[in-house]
């Protein structure tokens, strides 16, 4: 039922999405590096962003979880070495092998989309840009607002598991430390609050929160901040002596699991946060006021999520002659 609803929604937004893509035919510069419409006119009459939009739409139609996967991969890529596609490189000790990236989805989706783009426009579009453009399409198709994406990134040549582990915050990170980590990336407290709203879509595996259910901080008890109904639900999903790494929705709102909306903030205010960071985010004095504002003003999150994604996508980019344009995302040329 939920998947069908999202598919119908994405069908109704196809024409609008493609129309908005045409607006980017007029480029807008942001400094001397990235710019909106970077690829315009560089692949004949073909529109790179339109090609990616259509591929993302197909992916979501097949698997609605594609939305959260692409949003999450953007975060996992940009927070390590910047938005350089390093998360896609395969091999021993690469970022993909880091425990923090265990069962990270979306990597294969970007590989597939890149292959289509490479066939249409060989040697032109970086994997880093494919991801950023694809995430925007996913956000829009899931009910978010359209936003212009800046492009012109190049792909990095290095990917290290140790750097991923050091830079991607675990679900147990205290709120003040999370804010500090975001600040090191050039993102402020409000950016943190809005980007964490990406948890309005998708799921988390049991290994990310199971300790909260049975032995929170070695107390042999559950985390008292979890509401009783949610605790019961999560325990049924992740039984104590069951090693199956099942999944639970991050946003507990019925029929909202695959939608970009502000329901997540309402749920965590009601003590229905699946991850420890989600619940602490709603309780901590540094962020509780921001959570309330985003929960009570539905337009606020929708207005700000796109700009926050754009700001994150500027972290540590490679441009000009830096890096390369990979032929395939999983390996350097």
C-alpha cells in the first residue's frame, strides 16, 4: 500500500520534474567552482539531469526505499573527504568496508545510473555529481520541494575505511558532539537539525539500535526515553536472542515511511525515535526548540531540506583538474 501510493505520486510529478529541469538550462554560478547547469550543452541536445531523473524514477517505482538510500549515501559520501564519490570505490579497506557503512544501501543504484549516463554522455559526468543529482530527484519524487543542484564535481582517487569510521557519526553519538562534527564540515546547528530530518524516510537495521531495547548502557534495561508502544514494536522486530538483522522504520508515522515530510519531528517529540540520536535530538536543550519548530510548521522542513542538501553537497569538492571523471563508480580509471 505504501509503495503503491509513492509510485502514483511519482507518476503525477514526472512532467513537473522534467519541466523544472529545463529551468536549469540557464546556468547560475556559485563562485568559480560549482554551478547550476554545469553540464548544459556538453552532451549535444541531451539533458544529463533529465536522464538521471528518469532513472531514479524507475528505481523508486521498483523499490521506494531508493529515496532514503540516495539521501543517506549523499551524507556518507560528503562527510568523508568531501563529496567526491569516494564511497563508491570498491576494494580492501575502502569506505564501503567500514563498520559504520554496514548494509548501506543505494551504492548499486548509483552504479546503475552512472552506467546509463556514461552510455549517453561518455566521460562527462562524475559519480559524485550523479549522486547529488539523483538525490535531488529522489527527494522531489517523494514529496519534497524541487531545488537546483550545483554541479561540476570530480571524483576522488582515495577511499579509506578508517576515514569513514572517524567522520561518519554513529547512531549513539551525543547531540553536542554531533553538532561539533557538523561544524567541522561547515554546517551549523540548524543544518544539523534539518539534515537529520532525512530520517523521515527509510529504515535502520537492528544492529543500529538493539542495545537500546534490552541493555541500554549496560543497565540490563531498555532506554527509558523510548515510548512503551515503540519499545514493544521494536522488540518484536528485533528479538533479544535472534541474530537476524531486520529493519525498522525511522519515522513511525503510518503511511509516511517513504515520504519527505516533517512527520519524523512529531514522532521523536512523542518519544518514538528509533535511533538513540533521533530521540536525544528531540530531548536535548541545544536542539529541542529546533525540533519543535520543524514539527509544528510543516512548510519549514520542506522549505529548508533542499538548501541544506545543497550546502552539504559543497563540502570538500574536487573541481577543475582535480581528481578524475570515473568511467565506473567502483574503480578509478
